[in-house]
C-alpha cells in the first residue's frame, strides 16, 4: 500500500483535495471528516485496500491526519 492510495481515498471521502496537498491537516478540526465520513473511509479502505479496521480501534487522536491514517493502515497490512 502506498500513502498516495490512502490520500486519494481520503480526498474522495472528504470531497477535498486539500488532504493530498497538506497531509498533516487535522481532518476533524477542519471539518473534513465526521462520524459518517469515518464509516465511509473504513468501508473504502477495506474494499480497495483489503485492510479491515474495526471502528472500535479508530480514535480521532490517532487517526486525525492523512499521514497518521496512512501510518496506521501500514501497521495493519
């Protein structure tokens, strides 16, 4: 899995390319990701990357930026 793949999925879910341009942006503080978006993200990640992340393991503190999300997903590969 490449970071760019994760960033592309995030850009689709967030409907904003800023996540690609600024991979350290806080998705929650900027209003780019909410509860519904989290579910959409996890469904897309599982479907496209084959990585399952239980919702109970998704915390806003650890999964708040595109870079953090890519790192967390790489750990699960």
